């Protein structure tokens, strides 16, 4: 089930999910140490790390590359707090 979640929800890229971390999650689910839901939550933590980059990309796309990426990133981080 972890693989299904990856295919459907991490298709844009793994964010900070390393191969070792993925292998660990899959192994723990396979051994019954984690439920499918817990494994999905673990993947969500890794996937959330890539959200700011997604939004910066959307701003850059909307402004046809004219926005200052660093300024957009700082604005996102200031609003997260």
C-alpha cells in the first residue's frame, strides 16, 4: 500500500524522501510494525517538506519567471509562522 501512495501522491518528486527512508517505511509496513495509514503519514511528513518549492514554482510560472524566488520563499516562511 505504501507503493500505491507513492504513485498517487508523490508523482511530482520525492522531496526529502531518501531511498533508505522509503525502504525503511516499506519494510516496517511489511513486517506489521506500521499500519498502512501510519506509513502514509510518514510519507506525508517527507512530502510536506517539498511544498514551499511547489508554491515558489507556481509563483514563478504565474509571473513568467519575473518573481524573485528568494523573496517568495521568505514570504512563505514568514506566513507559516
